[in-house]
C-alpha cells in the first residue's frame, strides 16, 4: 500500500475563507430584508437577485453556519466526527 500523507491548509487561509463565507451569508441575509418594490426591480435584473426573500434567508443562514464550522475547525473541532 502506498504511503498516504495528510496535507493541512494553513490556518490563515482557513480563517480567510471562513470570513469570506460568513460575510457572503450575512450579505444574503441582508438581501432578504428588501422591500416589495426592491424585489420587483430585482426580478427584472435576474440572476442571484431574482430569488425570493425566503430563499435568500435560508441560503444566508446556511452560509453563516458553514462559516461557523470553518471557524470551529481552526480550533480543532471536527464536525464530521461529532
């Protein structure tokens, strides 16, 4: 059997990704609180903004949880082995 080594990402890179993921989740959560008029304008724009407010809230919460899990992994918590 071949020798398998484990390669770890540097902690600063993991922290940088965790910050980016968390900020994107907060941004998606922020988008979910737009008004009805803004939602109609966003539907005309298409793309990411055309989603419903509830969808933005759910996806934003998921991104915030993923960012929290990345931060937890910096402190040695392995989410897969809980």
